[in-house]
C-alpha cells in the first residue's frame, strides 16, 4: 500500500492499477472482486478501518464488500440509487451485458449482498472528503473530493487505462457496463472542471495532470 497524498493510500494489485482499492483516513474505498480478499486483508492489517464505502456497486468494486464488513464489523456505505442493488441477490445484473459474461462475473467476481448502513448523498462528508453524486456509469455512482489539496477519487466515471488491453490512457468506461453514457459524460465534465491535482481512478494509474483531464472531458460528445 502506498501513500498518494496525506491520508490517501492505494492498495497494490496485480496487474498494477487494474482494479484499484483505496483507503482514505479510516475508510476503505471499494473492494475489488471476490478474488481480492487476501490482497485487502494483507495490506490493511494493523490499520484502523471504521467503515467501507463504494464508489458504485459493480462486481469489480463490491466483490469483497460483504466479507470486509463482516470480518471487521464495520458499516457499508454507498450511493442512494445503488443501495438496492447492493442489498439484493442478483441486483447487479446489467441487461446490457451478455448472459455468458454475467454468469462469469457471478462465478468469480460478484460478492454476496450486504445491508447498506448509510446512503451517501451530495455534500456529505466521508473521512474529510465531500461526496459528489456522479451518476451515469451506475445510477448511484459517487465520487469523493477533498478541496483543500484537490484530491479526487472518481471511481469509474473515467478510466485511466483501456480496460480491455491494459494500455494506459484516459477513456470513458465501456458502454456495455455503463447505465447511461450521456449522463456519465456530464459527470466526467463536472469532475474535470474541478481540476484535481490528483485524480484516483477505479481502473488505471493516478493522474497528476488536471489539464489532461480537462482536455479529455472537453472532447467528449455532448
């Protein structure tokens, strides 16, 4: 686990930057797939974790949420419009995704349902970060913004890698996995306008170039 900014840590993974998990203060942000259990507990061992928050409820972000919350006896938080999916068996089934891929995710990635103790809404505070509602990739997607040093954790509003090839670079998330691509572009433009000094993605390496993010968002279709 490496520190990216004051109190902001990124867990190591393999391949590097493929499916990212963060700790901000004493809150675990996202939980990878079900295969991430050993990776998470090995790296957070000895740290005080008081809550677990999700940027969004997709299988590659909530896979270990249930086991993390059960083992650490901590609450789970997520965006209001993602809460039902987190709490429902089969709630993460996406009609855009082919059946064979859904079955593969369910077998290897998707974690069990878990009660949501707190729904996250615009303007609320999590470990010194402000919750921003950023719908589009999922209906209840949220990002976390710390204005004091302009650190942003933006989940999958944008990716900083091609998730199919692993090649670095800014991309929209794949349309297949995105509930409302047009609305997601609105969220991307909103976040880019913040000009974060550090942008932390769900997929891809952290970015310390606000101009690059702004330029990319400006080129997105309306």
